[in-house]
């Protein structure tokens, strides 16, 4: 995805790797994989061929290839707000436009102990958001501007990131 800089998972969520119909192996929650199986995205309709069961912590720091991405590879990073019952449990991160993504990235860039806890090396967060959409009053780094305006310092500032998203969407 254009603008993607990384992806997020949550350390304690249960994930699976499963065989997809196109021959690739996907990593999602079991709930998401079951839903995909009913959408004919697995080799056998309604069935999930689990290759591996894992926790989010098991894939922290993994280098992955993201389609249509500016970077050759992006890294799997931790985000506290990832939910196992919404979507796939794996979040495509576009911190230029998503305040939650930008706030989580700020945490990782600014907090060495947080990086160490999740085995994230400095080079894995050594990038800046990729500008993609020009929005009046926000420029081409909407989330950055919104977070700066609201003085969001961390992904734990949920109320401020929520307001940041609302302001950005009004434009």
C-alpha cells in the first residue's frame, strides 16, 4: 500500500499462519482466517489449513514485503491498540494519515526501553512517514500535523488521537 511504512501486531494476540488459495501463506487471527475461508481465499472452501500457531511477539521485528509500498521491506512492530476481534489483527501502518499509527511510531522512536522490550532494532524505526494526501489546513502529513496540534506524545493518548482523527476527517 502506498504510504505504508510498517505493519503493527499486538504481542499477546494469538495468530496463525495458513495456506491461502493463491499459494501464499498469510498471518492473521484464526477468526479472520475462517472468514477468509468463506470468501474462497483458502484452497478448500470453509476450511483453514493452519501451518503454524504463534503469538504476535513471535513475529516482532520480522521484515516483510508490502505490495505497492515505497520501501523494499517494512517491519512488524508492536501497537497496543490492535484488536483480535477486528479485521485480521494485523494493521497496515500509514503514519502520514493515521494518528494512531503515528502515535505508536513516536513511542517506538522515542522510547529505547519499549524497543528493547519487543526486540525492535533502531534501524527498524529509522524512517519518516510518507506524504500521500494533501489536505487543506493539514498539508500532506495529516496525522503528524493533527498529533502535533493535539500534543499527542504517545499511543496511550487515546482521547487526543481520537480527536485528531475527527478533525482530520472533517477536512
